[in-house]
C-alpha cells in the first residue's frame, strides 16, 4: 500500500491525541488500545487517499474523517497536492462552536520547519 500524502501533525493535534489516550487509559486500557487502532487506520486512510474527508463547514478548507468506532474526528487541511496537515483530534460530541474555536488559528505557520 503506497502513501499518496505526507501527513504533518500540528503540535496541538499531538497534544489532543495524547490527552485522549490518557482519558481512555484511565477508563479502560483495552479501550485505549482500540482507540489507537482506529486512529492509526484513519491516518493510513488519509495518507493513502482512501479517506478524502467531509468538508467541515461551507466556506472553510478544513475537512474531517471520523474514527470507525469512536465519536472522535481527525480534522485536517490539504496543504498542496502532496501534503495533509492534521489540525486536531476532537470528540464529535463536542458542540460545533467549541470545535470551531479549537481548530481556528491552527495552521502550517504553527508547525516547526523541517529544514
């Protein structure tokens, strides 16, 4: 399976992921492992192009992909033809205004350069 897109993770998206893992670890470690598996499957789908994502809101470039067995969504933007920027991992049970507030302002300028 070849990867079509390079994935760049916003630092806050990594923090979102770690916070979610810590939450599920406290609830049930088995649940945390299932979340990890679903999350990795969703990332593979984004990287291979199998998951194109659903447009978050009209007039915005942010898209999302829902994890298979959880309410969580991976919010991302296309950054050129070969790159996708993972902006956030947020529970879909959160209010849309809170989700918008959490992802507003997250962009490529916040990510350290690989140079």
